[in-house]
């Protein structure tokens, strides 16, 4: 089963962000030099720092070494449980929105 990361969530509200590209020689920015960027609320949440899920370089190194040594085992049941839990959370959050 392939999960595409390029899919856009249906009905995701968009946030509008305007950034100036540069300044004129007088130091003032012009609205003609501004780019309009629209981000979904989900993308803003994903780009925000999250203290709960932090990157553990030591754990990644440990798993990488176990794979290289050939004694890394995959717990398919745990993966399935977490996948179902994530799907439930996503469905519940979309129902509330």
C-alpha cells in the first residue's frame, strides 16, 4: 500500500500570508513587490515546533545499527495499532472542524 504525501486534505481552510520581496532604494516596501502565499491550517500546525515528538538521534543510530547487523525485528502489530490510532485521531479532528 502506497501513501502519497502530495495529496491535499479536502476542505482544509487556508491561511493567507503576505511577505515583501524587497525594498526600494528609499527603504520602503511596495505592495507590488509582495507575494501572497496561502497555507492550510494543517501545514501551519506541521511547521510549528512540537515538543511531544522530538528527534532522538541516538535512537535512530541504534536502529540503523541493528538493521546493518541484521537483527532488527519489525513489530507489525504495533505498527498497525499506531496507524489505526493516527487514522482515528485524524477522522475525529476533521469531524470537530
